[in-house]
């Protein structure tokens, strides 16, 4: 990409069945893969050049979306119902921003690691076999920070904004590095991640 001076490098073709949140074994495979990623990257430590993937990233997304709505609310193609919906969304964004510190506090103290940033069903394939596993692609939104967004749970099972990984499986893999934390901490951060992914 000449604009961003980045280059795509394709090293393999991923195969496997599409990820499905409704299949418990898929959620377990995704949790195992994610736990190994987060555990391994945390051990290596932050690397130069990785963008912030913590709560501030999603606050910036919220502000950008709200600014975009405000900048285009005079579009003549928008009907009254459209504007009512958009103004309601603006009000929700205002309220969420006013209480953003609660999300930041809920994520405080959680170990930072490499965050995929778009860990959702559309970017996961499950490969069958004696050692079935998840494979993941599309690293465009990767960064370093609290792994909340990767742990997000689905509010609506038809939504594809999160993989909804199996939290007990994830916890079984990262708990040795998350000393001083509990599975309840992972669940709390996953709730924050659901907000971040929705934004």
C-alpha cells in the first residue's frame, strides 16, 4: 500500500470450515488459540511500532463515529426516522464517553499483550483432524494492550463482531501469567471488550 507504506505478505492459504459461535468446540478451539497468542506475546513484551489496542483506541473510534454523524446529519437523503435514530445514537455515545473511565478502571491492571483487534468469526477457520485447531487471519487491527476486544462475547448470536471464545478454556491457558487475577477478571474484561467491539 503506497499510501501507508505497508506491504501485504501472503504466506499460506487458510482452509477449514467457517467459524460458528453456536458450536462449543469452535469456541474452545478459538479460546485455546487466543490464550496461546496472548500468553506467548506477553512473555516477549511490547514491540516498537505496534499501535495502542487498549480502551483509548475504542474511545477514539467512538468520537470519530459521533463526529461523522454530526458532520453528515444535514444530508438531504436522511429521512426523519433516520435522523431520530442517529440523534439517539449520538446521545448514547455521549453517555458512554461520560462514563468511559469505568471501562478504563475495569481493564486496569490486566496484563498487556498482542491483541488481534478483529478476533471475530469472519477471520477464523477451524481445521478438522486428529488435532483440530483454529487458524486466524486478517491482522490489520493488531496492536498492544489489554486483550479485552479479543475476548469480547456476543450479545447477539447472529452478530459476527466477536468470536465469543470459551472463557474457562482461555483462562486455563493464561492463568500462570495472570498471577493475582482470576477467571472473574477475564470475564469482566470480556464484558468491556463487548462494548469496545460494538463501538
